[in-house]
C-alpha cells in the first residue's frame, strides 16, 4: 500500500493507508497483523532509509507479496529498552560483511518471512582506543545460513498470526545490506515503529467500531424474559 509506485507499490499516503488498515482490522485482526508486520514495519525501513540499489533489490518483491518482511527488534532481555539489546554484528577484517549473532522474540511473520529487518550492536573503536557498541539496522535474507525459527507462539488472540523466536548464529550479512550508517539503528527503529503504530491504531479503532455494531445488532435480536436483551438496564449502561 505505501511502497512507492516506482517499485511496484500503490504509493498511498497516510490517510489512505489508515483507511485500508481500518477495513482489514474490522475484518480479521490476524490479517491486519500480517499485513502490518510486513509493510508497516518489516520493509518500512527499506522504503525510508536505504540506497537506490537496496530499494531496487528488495522493494519490488515486497510490493508484489512474493517476499514477506518481518521486523526483529525485541529480545528476551530488551523490549521497549532497545538500547539494552545483546544481538551483535561484528564486521569482518576486510570490511565486506558482518557476522550477526543473537536472539529475537515475538517476531510477527517469522514463519513466512523472506527478509528480516534486524537491529544489532556493532563494535566501533573510538579515538581513545575504547570500543563502543552502536545500534545498527540490517536487511537480512531469511534463508541465510545460521537462521533458525522457534515454534509458533500459542497466543490468546490473533492466533492466525505467525509469531516466533528467531535465532541468528554467525549469520553472514553483506555490508551492502546494512541500513544506513553504523549507529543509526535506534533512530531508524523509532521512525519505523511510528508507522506501525499508525496502522495498528487504525485497524484497532475500526475493529472496535465493528464489534460495537455487531453487539448492538445482537442485543436487539436476542430475547430473554419476553423482551430484547438490549432493553435490560445492565446492557444499556454498558
């Protein structure tokens, strides 16, 4: 929906994007999570921050749906505190690739994904000789060697949404698939999540309206003690 037309998308603005997600959320919340995890956050970083070469390589597949994207930020010991992540991406001596290792949890679309947007800390030597760990974003081919998926999470709701743990063990990521510069990962994560929250809010609000409508229709049809349940005081208060 919001991938530019130049790469096969619809190029929708925020208003149209929200209207579409509202309708999907009112129909099936699991589908809203599936679509949202893909384009609101999974490949949103590619739309916003990458080079033209990266867009040409990744976005057409995302727009066509032949490549499903997922967003890998949360870890067992870090959720909202993204700076506490322990996943590492160590640059090779020749500077041509990174070796990525770590575990991400609660990753929507993990079982379908063709690519992951992954956040990891890159060691960077400072002028005084100390090493600073800098949060950085990467595009990672989901079929790369060293990636393993956990079993689907057994959730209370949105059960049709595939949510899993993703483990990266010495996964080689070409330097060409780094998102932006070293150290820009935290900024990118916040920008991407802002987009995800927009779609989630639209789907949730429209879905709640649909639930209210269906509840009112049922309250008028369902009869107890010779009258519709909607005329009962407790239901009217609610």
